[in-house]
C-alpha cells in the first residue's frame, strides 16, 4: 500500500515537512485547499511548489483542488507549471467543494453550478494537456485555438484524483479519474463504490482497470488508543463544525499502531492501493503522532 502524508497547517515549514516525509519513505505528500473555510488552509498549487523545490523524488498531491473556483484555463496553467517545476511529480486531486458556500460567493461563482463547472473544466484540462491548439466553446469557458506552452512533463498531464460520493461524482470519476479517492468512508463502502466507479468508467468507454482506488483518512496514532481517539474526534469536529464522536469508529483512523495498521489494511483489501493519511493536531503534538506513525505503522503498509 502506498502512503501519502498530508502537510501540517504551518506554511512556513512546508519545505522542511516535505523533505522529512521524503527521507522517511513516504510515497507522497499532500495538501488540501480552500479559499475560505472554518480552519486555516493554503493554496495547494503554491504550497506544493514550495515542497517541490525542497524534494526530488516524492509525489505531490492536491487533496483536493476546489476546481470550480478557478477559471478552467487558469487551473490548467497552474497545474502544468507545477508539473514542470516538480519534474513531473504532480498529481491533481479535484473536488467540487460546496461545504462552505461563502468561499464561492467570494470568488463570484454560483455554488449551484459547481458540478457542471467541474465537468467542463476537467474536459478542458484533458484537452489542453493533450498538446496542440484547442478550440473550446463551453458554458463556462472559451478557448479559441490556443495551446499550453510549455506543456506538462507527464504525457497527457498530471494524473487526476477525484473525490465525491454521490451519483454525479461517481459518474465524473468514471469519466475522468485516474484515481478515485473518497473520504469519510468505511472499507465496505469503498469496495462497493469503487465497483460503481469502474462500471461508470466502462460506460464512458474507458478500461475500468485504469481507475485505481485510494482513501483519504483523518487520523491520529498514540500508544494510548483512547487518547488518540479523543484527539481525532476533537480536531475533526472543529474542522467540520459538527460532533464526530458518533462517527469516529466508522470514518476516522485512530488508535494505537496495531489498530491503525489493521484498519489501513482493511482499506487496502477493499481496493485502496493508496492511503492519504491526514494527521490531526498542531505543533509538537502533531509531530509526535507523525513520528509514531512513521516508525510503527508505515513499515507495515509500505510495499504491502
């Protein structure tokens, strides 16, 4: 199982965090983004560019870019530039957002249009990344015989990781995703929905095996399992402004190293070949959890 570690909220230490993750043997680093939200968030393109300059091997994942907040051609240019400066190490995660409507108001985007905007943007990204001049006259974007130059390092552009759980998101993932990555999922839900995504890929004329599975998990690890659970519940409840205590054992990755490793393996058995692990906490306390995960959990998952 490949393991991707999300970066902490302290943007002044992004480079150091990225180097440490690469040296520790993680397969990738990730950061989410919001324009505005309940808690601090960076811009993923900028943060990952800083991480790219501090590393040489590790993959870089946006988890997730809120694509409908961007003009589609601008998103294509930003992603292509990040792919260039990282030497072809960028994976672009895409979500439609909507859980915090004020950021859509601030960006001048109708939150009700986020789905169709994302679909059109993904189509245009693929075309622009394919090379050559592109003509596109859509509902939200217009490109008249233009070519991205330089183009991406990776043929066809950065791999696309799509999130989402509802029927339109499943269809979108089947049409566009290289990797489907839900969050707040059980292993049983993952196995069922990954099958639905691959069915949607086949209906879209793609090879279903071209869509890989991943899972994003908020979590924490501590030798005291009860302490780990409480810290994860407190943190995620604050982020999403709701009580996660009743949901913790279903959707959050927590406990001592044995429990966390066993739960991660359940996701692997359900079809997730990548775990995106997002440790809770801040400062020294977060680092303690990362160090324990690196020492006691990562070796049990890597290569498995």
